C-alpha cells in the first residue's frame, strides 16, 4: 500500500494529492499521468517511513502495556427505582407531560361549563349550583361535575408523582388512567338518557377518556424512554484506552469497541435488558475514541489511534455481506443493528483519482450537511487531524455537532484502490465548546473505499458509524441516518455530473 502525502506544498511545487487540484479540461489526462509517476517515486520513500512508524508503534504499545487503566465505573441504579437519585434538572419531555396533565383538567372544566350554561335555563347560576351540589338526590345521574372532580384528582396525583416525587416509572399514570376508565364507563351507564344527551355532555366524557389514555401513552413511550437514553449515556463507562494493547491482540481490542445502546419504544415498559449487567453489555458501552479533552495527544498517539481503527475496519469489512439490506438499486445500503454500522455502495462516472479528490478533500462542496472543515495537524505522510462542524439536521431537530477526527488515506497502485479511514479522538488541540452551543459528536470507525470499474467509472463504498450524542431518540436517529446517507450520495453524483468530473479525455 502506498501512502498519500499530506505535506504543505509551496505554490511553485506541483506534487500530487494535497497540493494537486483536479481538472475536467484537456490537461486532465496529463495530470493523471504525472500523478502516477509521483506515486512510483513516493512508494520507495514511503517504505522507509513505514518501517520507522512500525518501530515507533511497537515502542508506544510497550509503554501503554505498562500503564494502569484509569476507568470510571458508575453503577446503574434500577430503572424501577421510584425516585431519581441525583439529576434534579427536569427534562423538556417531562415538562410537556405535566403541561398535558394540567391541560386535561382545564379542558374538562371548560367543556363542563359549556355543558352547564347550554342547558337552556335562563337562570344559569341556579343551574351551576345544582351541578356542584354533591348532596343533591340523583347527583351522579344528573351532573357532570364529578367528571371534573376526577380530572382534578388525576391532575393533582400526576403532578405530585411526576413533578414533586419525580417518579420515573409508568405505574402511577397507568393507575390513574385505569381508574378514570372504570369511572367513565360507570358514568356513561347511569348518566346518558333521552334528557341528558347533548353534544357538550358527550364532549366532556370523550375528551376526558382520550386525554387520560394519551397520558398513559406519553409517559412510558416518550418521557421515560428519552430519559432512559440520556441516563445511559451519562453513566457509560469512560474507560481510558491508552493500554489498548498490541493491534494483533483481538481480545484486547474487542473489549474497547464502541457500540450505541439506545432503548427503543418496545423496551419502554422496562425489561430485563434495561438493567443487564452482562459482560457483553459492558463492552458495548465502551468507546474506541482515544485521548483526553484536557491533554494534547502525541504524534505516536494519533498514529496508534488510526492504526487501531484500521484493524477494526478490516474486521468490519469481512462482515458486511451478513448485514441487513435497507435499500437496493443505484444506492445500496445495508445495516448492522448490533454495532450501528451502515454500508453504502454506489457508482460514479469518473476515475478513482478524481473521485478521491472530491470525497476526501472537497466534501464540503457537495455535502450540504458539512458547514466547515479545518486541518489542525499533519501527523505523517498519510495521516492528518481534521476538525469539522456539521449543519443542523432533520429540520433543526438535531443541532450542529462538531467532530475531531484523525484520518488516513492509502493507495494501492496495482489495483487502483483508495482506502480512507477516519475515527474521532479526544485532544486539547481542539477541546469541546465550553459554552455548550455545539455538542461534540463522535465518529466511530469509518471507511471510504474507491475502486476502479473502468477508466471512466468508479465504485464508491462507505462504511459509516456515528454517534451524535445529546438527547436524541434512537428511532429518530435511525430514520434520519438513512435519509442522510442517500442525500449525501445523490449530492455526490450530482456534483460529479454537473462539474463535468467524468475523467473522459
């Protein structure tokens, strides 16, 4: 494999890759011929640099083997624990539920007042006091005020349990909904007859029934589900992976692979999986992202991180054929639910080198989901550290994220294949935004592979893994990721076509 140089070149120099721009005019073929000649020269130089790099990696791995793991282990409290133990900041989803509970009582009261004043009696005050007279004979058969009273009790009960006691279980709302349903069923049997059958009376009963069941759906499937996701993210193990061990040790490496643990709607009522403590669950909670936001990584650290990513990418590549197919045709997409990996495959009408230039260097020109990119550090001839900021996604439901990645590009001259790998790291070279306006996301092991079909057509394959962090529902992320990948590929193909990057002479 031959490495592509990321050296800063002066304006007078015309060495390939970072300093080379592609063209669609008649000089394009001459530029490609020049690139191939330069690749032959770079191959000999790169062999020497790779030997030095391997020696540094062996030395670095040996030092890491002697370091002690610094891990912060947080015990997961049971999700059935009725009280939140530490975090006392009420989330917006819980506040929405409380507003719905108050709205329930207010709506029932307004509809009851409409029902009362529309009974036709000119002395509406007398009708009103007759409605609220609990000691009046046949009160249950003649008045709807008891429905309002039940709505008030339900609101008070839910506010007490979910706002004051901060219960994080669906039991209280299930109890209130059950009691309300039983009461309304009995009320309907005794109240409605020929004289009590007005539309406002129907609305009082129906609205109370609907809102009560909406509350039962809202709490477990929306409020608790999203709170559980945020809770798991805050208690994930933050293992320091400086002692990741030698790359050849697959056992050590597999214990440090990042996997996303989101609770879906099917799990919202709390199952044994929610509080699983098996080793497999612990492994999924760990992250492959290396480094610390408060300390600068060394050159060897960056090289080690990308080398680990290369090893992981090789394992992933061998499993792609077993993944679930999501989309076929011009844009093929498959998905690995266990590791949250996506595989995308398509073709572009241009040669491999031009496609490499577009995808690896000019991504911001065709991908409208990227606001900006900045190269922070050149690690070696084929590796660099890049900082990027994404645009808001999903109509603004997901705000901008920033990413700090180390990435490496290699080229196989014999087979005309470009392999690009990148993964997120943590380093003081670009710490997360202290104001919190931009959330720091994490890219898992990502692979971009460009291979030759013919002189004017290339195959583009993309293994995508991303964790945008923040309190975003898992189902929203999954539906949005597929759309993001399809749009990115369509924009790429459109850019290649419109900019005439066909590679044809």
